């Protein structure tokens, strides 16, 4: 899985052209997040791609007139580190509170 971040000018149809590059290749869009970034906009896509597809996507995204930059990085999965239930609450206390 790789996360791609594309910075673009928010003109009509630009975001759809960016997303269309992935959907046309039948890639599963695991996550999409679009938001304003300074004077421009930014979209982050999480895709499962191979090296050939990465090159194709970069070439297509950078050929869109309103795309400013495109970059990528590997996804890091965060492990669950907090105890469950929270360490300050005992099981019996939480059950009693639920019954009340």
C-alpha cells in the first residue's frame, strides 16, 4: 500500500481527473482525503499498486494542467498499544457501571 499526495489548483474537474487516473486502472481506492492546503488543495490517496502503475499514475497526474506536485510514501500501520479496557478501570467496575 502506498499513500500518494497530490497538490493541485482547485479548478473545475481537477479532482475528478486525479481520481479517474486510479479508477480507470481498476485500482481499489482504500482511502481518499481531499482538503485545502495553503492557497491550493491537496488530495491523499491510498492505493495498492506495483512499480509500473506508480510510474503510469505519476505520468498521468503530472500531465494534468492544474496539478502542482505529486509524491508518495509507504503506509505505516499503527499498532494498537493502549490496554483494553483502560488500565485504570477494572472489569468488575465497568460491569457494575453498565448495570446501573
